[in-house]
DNA sequence: TGTTATTCTTAACGCTGTTAAGTTACCAGA
DNA sequence: TCTGGTAACTTAACAGCGTTAAGAATAACA
C-alpha cells in the first residue's frame, strides 16, 4: 500500500468522522442549533478545517440526507424482494417511512422539513442523487399496484404523492403540533394509511 | 378623549405597524431570514425599540400565529353556519386549510413548520389561545360527523388528527419537496381528502 | 418651570457562517 | 541529508445575528 493511498484512506476516514459528528449535533440541536464551531470543538479541530472536507454547512446537511435515502432505498428493495403483493409492498413502504419518522422525529425533520437541499425538480432529475433514485423506485411500486389492478387508475405520481404526504403530515404533526394526540401516533398512522388504501382501492 | 388614552391608542397602532411589518419580512424571508435589525430598519426605529412592544423574536411569531388562527376560526364558524351536513362541513374545513397552505405556503410554513410556539399539550390547554379554540371547534365538527353516523366510530381526536395531517403533509410536500408533481397540488388535494373520506366512511 | 415617567437610542456581549492569509508537517527528488 | 513543494491545518477577521444594560430625549403633569 503506497503512502499516498494511506493518506487518502485516512482522509476518507476523517471525512466520515466529521460527518457522523455533524449528524449527531444536527439531530440533537436542529439546523439552527448546529454550528461549524460546535462541530469543530467536537472533532477537536479548528472550524476552518471542516471546509477542507465539506463545502459549507448545507453541504454537510446534503451528505446526511443522501445517507438516509441510501438506507431507505435499500429497505425499499428489501421489502420488494420479500413480498410479491404490490399493495402490501406499498403499505409496508409507507409504514416504514412513517415509523422511521416517529422513531427519529428530529432526523426526519432535518431531512424533510428544513431546507430544499435538492433544489428544483429539474435539478433533482439531472443530479443523480440517492433521493432521486428512491423517488423513482417508490413510483415503480405504485405503478405495479395500478398495473395489477389493485388501485384506481389515477396518475401514478398523484398516488405516490398522496402516500408520501401521509407520512410527511403525520410526522410533521407529531413534531410541530403540541395538541396532537400523544402516544396515539401509531394508531393514527394505521388509521391514515389503511383509510387511504381503502379509499384508493379499485 | 384624555391624553393618556390618546397615547394608548397610538401605542396600539404602533404595535400593529410593527406586527404587520414583521409578518411581511417573516413570510418573505423565512424565520432565519427575519432579523430584529431588518425589522427595525423597515419601521425606521432602532432594534431595541421593538423589545418595548414584543418580548422577543418568538413573541412576534406567536402574535402572527394567533392572528392566523383567529381568521381560521372565523372561517370554520362561517362554513358551519352555512352547511348543515357535517361531512360536507368537515370536507370544506380541510380543503380551506389546504387551500390556504397552497396559496400561502410561506406563511403556512411559518405557522406550522417552524417552531412549537404553543409548547406542550398541557401548556396549550391552560393558555387560552386562538390555536386552542380552533382545535376544539375542529374536534366538534368531527364529533358531529360521528354522531350523525357518517364516519366510523373511531376516537374523534384520531380522526381529527388524520385530517389535519392530510393538510400538513400536502403543504409540507409542496414546500419542501422539489420532486413533487408541480401544478397538480389541487388534484392531489382532492384525491387525498376524498380518499380519506371514502376510507373513513361508515 | 421643575419633576417624573415614558419612549427611544447607543454601545456592548457573545454568538453565527465564511474567507484570506499564514503556518506547520510531511513527502519526493537531488 | 538537504531542499522544494504541497497538503493539512490554524489564526484573524468581516459582517451579521438576538438580546441586554445603561443613558439620552421627549412628553406629561405639578
């Protein structure tokens, strides 16, 4: 192993360390509560060192989002490979996302309710991100439901949006609204998803 | 009219002016983009003067939220007085909220996705705010639907939450997700609400 | 006119993201 | 082993932020 290679490895590992520390602070203190100086202190380097590994604060957030979508995409493919019933696949996919949000509200908020890290739709399509890939796979699942005659023949993106909305709304409510029914989030989740499936079934 | 009364009136008017200017900046630039210094410049006073009329930045946001819930509550009562069919009332109420969100995404974001200005559930119930009153009226509408045998006999707060979630999710998606189907928000809104009503109907 | 309360401003503290410039550490070639 | 260059990192600074303490100006009343 050459020395330049060793250096590259160390650099990669250091980038990882920065990213992991950043995620912890982001999740714990929120977007505003996060600061480059706090991150610097945590990793025991000066604030400016971070800029050698990430373009800026939002670039750190982008990297964190991409990592989430990577695991989400993996999970989608797993669910898909296990179940052959597309409607069941769809239900499990949505419930997975909701469950993640309810278990990790701060991270969900960070990823979905903080900044439009992926820009406009055109930029997203061009950019070859994990977020884009995940959205495409999700659309495929919905289209399989329609093709199998399990869902009403609405446009696939409308239905896909509808389910994404369910998750977003549910988690948003549990995060932001103090007057939401505490401890009933799981009940509401099932009520919501199954009501939607019932309402959209052929 | 005494002079002290005149002063009180002027003070009230000035407070209004500050609040209106604050809302403009908040909506235009978001929570982070808003600053006390920018507000001060807009109203042509020093930053510290604002603190004589509002406790701090979040107190300004609270006042803006309360004003929204006041108009929303008025609208809820209007819809209710016009229509006798509770299910139709519920549908219109939800669509009003969604429509407001789609037309005023920045303000919706500010009110629902920025900070938990109303604290915990206990604090909300104690505090006698417009937000609390609005939530109670919304719950009443749902309960009327159940009492009239139009909805499945789930717990009222679960159903109320489900519809609030629909609105939150839809608007959240249109705000934050670049990959949402642009220009189709109205279609998605109707699909979502009617699917829910269909799914929750008795 | 003198006293007092109200209203507003100046100055400051300790934060923030980010950049420019300078310093140290290390590796390659002679 | 010495030297040149580069990669890694730091110091210092700019302009902005929310908020507070203390002082100045204004207006109301005696």
